[in-house]
C-alpha cells in the first residue's frame, strides 16, 4: 500500500521516475506482480493539472488499485485539509482484500 500518496508520488510513479525509494519500490512491485493499493492525498488545485488524471489512469491500467474519487479519497480545497479525516480505513480494507 502506498498511502497517503502525494501529487509528486502519483505522477513520478506513473511516469517511472524512481529517484525516491518508495516510488522505485512501488514501480518494481508492478513488474513483480505484487498486489498494490494506493490512495492519494492531494488538494483540489493539484488535481486540475492534466498530468494527475493521466497518472491515475496509467496506474490503474498497470493493475494498481487506486482509491481516488467516489469510494476513495476526495480532494479538499487548498488549505482545508484535515489529516485526521484521511480515510485510512478504505486503504487498509483494500490492501487486505488485495492480499487476502
């Protein structure tokens, strides 16, 4: 499970830019067929960048279960984030199903 996944993490992972350990680990896990779940944590301004939607689609196409949108993480307005409200339970449940 890669969560909470930042804007940079999602985009770098989808593009194969592995300068960060976690991104390289997750990228390699795709090739090893390890079940992967990710849930972003981004604000509504970041998701306006067209690359973000492409990256979400790319990760899903590679078999990553991305919890984004309905049933997953829904972006908040900039400056209105509530870390205590991050839906960890959704990510943990999805990870359990993925390996169960």
